[in-house]
C-alpha cells in the first residue's frame, strides 16, 4: 500500500496479479484504494474483483475484497469449535442458572413414575380378571378420563397455582394407592386406574410446563434449544429406566406377588413429592436469578 501514486498502467493480467499480491500482504483492500492505486475507475476495479471471485481467488464484500481461502478456513474452524464445545457451553450455562438443572431433576423424578405406572397397573388388572377385553375397556375409560382431565387443566391451571394442584394430585394418588393396597380387587384397580388418569396428568403436564417456563427465564437459552431438548430427553428417559429397574427388582425379590406390585406403585408415587419439590425449587431459583 505504500506504492500508491507510483503505479504505472498495467495490463489486465498484471493488474489481477497485483491485486492478489496486495491481498496477500494486507488481507483486505477496498475498491477505492485499488482505483486510486491503479489510476482506473471504480467500475473497472469491480469488474476485476468480479472476475477474480469467479475464479475463486478472492471474496468480495461491501466495497472491498478479501482472500477467500482464509475466509473458508476460519469459518470451518469456527463451526468445528462451535460443534465441539456446544454441549460444554450448555453445561456451563446450566451451572450458572440452576433452575434448568432443578427442572431437569423434576422431569427425571416424574419419569420414574410416568413410564412405568400404567404398565404395572395393567399387569395387576390382567392377573385379577384374565380378560383382554376388559383390559381394553379399562384403557378406553382411562383415555376418556384423561381428556376430561386435560380440559379441566386448560380451564383451571395458571402459572401461580400449578404447583399447588401438583401437590394435591400427588396426595390424591398416594391415598388411592394405599386404599388399593388394602382392598385389592378388580373394581378397586379399575377405580385406581380412573383416578390415576385424572390426577397423573396434573403432575406430568405441570412439571413439563414448569421446566420450560424456568428455562425460558434464562436470557441466552434460545441459543441452546437443541441442547435443552436433548438434555430433557436424557433426563426423562433416565427416570423411566430407574422406574422400570426398581419395579423389576421389587417384582423379582418378592416373587411377583400382587401386593408387592401395588407396593412398587406406592413407592413410585411417593417419589412424586420429590417432583413437586424440584419444581418449586426451580421456580424459586428462577425468581432469585431474575431479581
């Protein structure tokens, strides 16, 4: 660039080579600078840059040019680094905003019961009635009750009362489980399934919405949407595996008795008090962080 004003008129190939040489020296150069240096119009320089860009020898930006090779190299390195450190960055974000972690723990505890409960209940019912038709009727009935439950929640639940309903639902589920343990018969199991269909959604949906509410309170969370969803699935699946493992262990040790299976349902339900606690802790942490 120190030769400005000293350049003689160059042929087209010479001018192109000189432009590339200047780019090698300086990294970038503007159209105005090149026009002054070579004593040609800016239109001519733009045609030169367009030709060289077509040859993949440089990259044009607004009013200037840079070498295309360093641009591509840097871009690939940055993208590679971004992919390599993204989950690490999310873990750091979660460490700085613990409401995300507490929300994930709530989802894990919820998953312990969610992925196992109806499976166990259907096993118990089938052992009592030995009828696939009645099992199907029970599934239809519980499905209809679930729809009623969702309608009730959509008209009643608000962010400020959600966790209160969660606690009431867990208390109700615990109570009906204890009653079913002492009065185990087909009618009681069907009643148990109906009550579970109505109350379980209050726990599951409330926990899910609480988790995403507290996550959205973190300003930069939109940059980590894929990571957030991936971690959510990992924690929920981990909970379901724990629930199935606990049931398998109790069922094996007890000799697969009906009482033991009902007892395993009681344990899975008691864990949901932990779900309520984690959701409340996540909300408190979100409020504290926002303050």
